[in-house]
């Protein structure tokens, strides 16, 4: 009986693993390891380049491989003394969601969200320009889309269907206000201004991008040249596996 009692005490004192029983082995929910990181999961709602919730996103949650989540948690801890934090837009992406993006991109008649997300890019060129692909590193579970926020800043006012669409490459204050530091464009902006090293970017924007880039690289992530928000863990645990389990609410 004493041995059983001691075992129960040890289990009660053990730290939470972060993994939910409904997730595959090796995956965790980010909020379980880094509760201060803000979430604005665009593909679980309608404020994205498609204009509707995307297949596979049944809840606005961020799921990642454990190494990626632990690295992000460490990055958030580093930022906190400076009054800064992180906000994630997308994390693990089911393969069915990628297929939905591909199908949407091939339907040239559907340009509902063009005024905000790709006002200067013909939809027929989204594949050629690298904005849409048949496969996504997000489906391997160690890629994240994110930005820097000030911890004291209030969250963004939720976007609702029917709200005006503003060109994502307009200056801050004229485009959608997503309550982050100024990165020169909105999230998922299919525009050359979203590229690392883009010409005509203000000094403050360049500094913010470099701050995010340096932070992520210190914690083991590599950037994607065409998107200032997109980072992949260099030593990802599933480099050749594309998962398709849905993102669901925590049980």
C-alpha cells in the first residue's frame, strides 16, 4: 500500500507533458507549453485568402511537434523581459487543408478575398510565384506562421465576414489592424513587399523583421524567403511525413 501511495504522489507531482490523448505521438498543443503565446488561427475562420474556414481546421488551436513547440516556448520566454511576445497564425496544417488550397487556386472564378490578400497578383500565377504549393511544410508539424506583439497591447478586433477588405500591403493604419508590430504587410500577403529583403521597406519594418528572424534562428528555426512570417524548425522530427489528422479542440 505504501508503494502504491508513493507512486500516486509521484504521478500527481509529474509535470504535464502537453500532449493530448487525441494527438499523434510527438505532437502537442502549443498553449500547454507556452500559454502566453497569442493565437489568431486564420484558417479556422474566414479571414484568410480563401474567405471561409478550411477543411481540417475544426478548432482555432495551434498544434506542433514537441520540439517545435518547446523552441517557441523558449523564444517567448526570451522576449518577455522586453515586453514582447509572439502571436501565431498557423501551425500544423492537415494535408486536406493543403488540398483545399490547391483546389481553390485552380478555381479562377473565386476571387472573393483578392482585394486584401493578392490585389496585384493574378490568381492564375499563384502556383508559379510560390504562394500556393501541392505540399506544405506545415503538414510535417514543425512550421509556424507568426509575428511579434507588445504584451500590453490589446488583441486585434476580430474580423467578421462583410467587414471591408483593405490591401494587405498598405501602410499600417490603412490595412487590417492585427495588433502586432509593423512588419510592412499583413499576414498571408501575396506580394513582393512580404519577402525578406524587399525593396522600399521602412527602417522600422526592417528592424522588426530582423528581430523576429534573429530570434527564430537562435531557437533553431529557418526563414522562408517569400514570407516574413514563415519559419520551419531546422531539425524537424518528421522531415518526410505529411500528416492529415484534423486540428480539433482539446478534449
